[in-house]
C-alpha cells in the first residue's frame, strides 16, 4: 500500500523508530528559541536615534509656539489663556475698583479685567471714535443722558444679567425711562444722584427759619437772608440762582423748573408760556429789585462753601466738594421746593455699558452680571466710603433704606420723583449736547440783557427742538 500523503509521522515518532528517546536529547542553546538567561536591562539607544527623537520634539514644540503667537496676534478671539476685558471708568479710583475686580477674577479665573480711569476732557469723543474703529473698550461708563446718542455702540443687556421685569422692580422710574429703549436695556447704573436744596444751617438758625418747602417760601427766604453792605453790594446771598456761567448746575435747575411747570422739553413749542414763566422766574433772582445774586459773584459752589450763600442747589458730588473746601461748614440737604403737587427734581448719574463692538460678549456679559448684583454694589459703596465721606448713592431701590442714617439719604429719597434732562451740567454729550448747553446759556443771558422771556422762550424752542429730535429724546 502506498504512503498516505495526507499523513506524515511526527518527529518524535521517527526518533522512536530510530531508537532515540526524545526526552533525553540535550538542548542546544544555539538553536533554542528560549534564551538561556534574560538580559538585566534593555540595550541602550544609539546616539543617532536619541538625537533624532530630541530634534523631533524640538521641532514640534517650535511649531506649537509659532501657531500660538500667530493665532494670538491675528485672531484675538483665538488667544490661548485668559480673556482680557478692557474697562473704561471715570472718577472711580483704581484701588476702589481693584477689590471689586479681584473678587470677580477669583470667581472667573479665565477672565482678566483691565480697568483704567479716563480723562474727562473729550471722553465721549474718544469713546465714540475708538469704538467705531474697533479698538475701544469692552465695557465703559457713560452718562444717563447719552443713551440716545450712544445706542448704536451699546450692546443690549440680556435677560441673563437682568430681565426687564426685574429691572423695573429694582431700579427707579427715571432709570427705566433712560435705559430701556425699544424694549431693550442698555446699561446698569451702579449709583444715582439727584438735585437737592443745600441750606446753610447757621444762617437759617440765626434768622429762625426752616428750610423752604415751596417756591413761595423759597423766594421769601432768599430776600430775607440776603445781606448788603453800605454800597448795596451783596455780601451774603439768599440763594445762588439766576445767572448761567457762575451757577453750578444751572441747566439742571432750569430743567427742574421746566419739569415742575409742566414743560415738555421734547415739544417746548406746545407750551411756550410755561417755558417763558420758568425762564423769567429763574432770572428774577438777579433782575428783581430785591435780587439775591449777581453775575459778578464767585462761582456758586465756592461761594456756598465760604459761608456767604444761604441756599444752593446741588448733587451729592457737590456735597463732597463743599466739605473738601470747608470741612467745618454746617449745612443740611433738603428736597427741592415744589409747586403744589409737583416735587419733581433732576437725576444726573452714570451707567456701565457693554460695547456692541466687543469681541468677548460672553465674558463681558458675565462681568456685567457680577456688577449688577446687590452684594457687589454694597461692596463698592463700602470701598468708596474708605476713600471719601460716603460712596455713591445706591441706584437700587431695594438698598435705599441702607442709607437712612447717612448724610446722602436725601439723594435717594428724591430719586422716585426724579426725571432726566438733556440740559444738564457736566461732561457734554458730544456736539449736540454742547449745542443744547449753548442754546440755554444764550437764552438766559439774553433775558438778563433785557430780552422779554416770551421772545427768549421762542428762540430757545426754535434752536433746541431740531437738536432734541436729532438727539433722540
């Protein structure tokens, strides 16, 4: 029978046929697949191989670094690491803001806030130009009356920061009117200021008079408290009122008279007689035979601080100025005099806004959300109070009672009845604001020079109305 080609004997079987015991065969180390002894350590890399590995690592690292700098310089949004937000402020000391910012950066270590105080001169112009060119701040401070002009540069505040319903519950009506436009909120105020009546306590106590609550009492007190020398020159003024250039807050005072007398500043032509009456009343403190103020008097804040003025209209910021000029002056702050049922005053304050041009919206919104919180505002007030007599009066209605025992309580008490006006003193709202200011100055000066108040009111309406329409009021 032939050999089965599908079956072949194994090596062991062949060895047994040959009379060899396979279990007794010696193992030849030279051909064994198992080493007789494992090496104690792997063989060392050759120098050439090590050099190639190191060189490759250096090349990869270099590529990563190059990409980092390229992306960081060309695409700011692609910058690796912390996101830096630029924050432009006014007035608020850097050391005050530092504690606020540091706390935020602890909560959000991925965000860095670069805060800087800007110069008041040309601030608004710089803000607009830089923002439109794409190198403006991410967050900035602006005046409440600037909202119409800056609206295109302001990012609406989303509900994640504050809803419109909560905004209406938390902030005063004047703030709602100023910052809610077309259903959008355009900023968050950290404080508010209102126009109030300052009286010299010593002068009033000597005359045994109380602070006037009505304009009738105010006129009477102003005449009674005015003192003249032998040459009929005023030595003590009953009230700083009547001129424009040497009266601090002159446009604010006139705006208050307009508001109380029922003038619609947006449509002065509809009630020119009320405009004329308010202008005539204001100028009467210089023009009347028993005048209490002159155009050659010292600037009103300095005059009041010197103790030579009985009544002065000012804000909380003026309180600080007066105390710095004369720490020993005794004075009180009271509500402005009122017409029957009309105790309206003027609000003048600053707002924090997010730039519509920012490339870091998410981070800017997070920071605004932090700034708007009650605890943040309280901490800011505490830090401000370390640098000056008091912090900025709270813009939040739910914090008003915290100031009951403070000298600035009158400024928040007046806030519910306050309105805003484009005719306000301070940093002008650009070209339009400056023109409005000049129009009102020209109007008052013309009355003092003999122009009839009715004619002056008509001129003011003709000049201001197109500016106000352009302004967006």
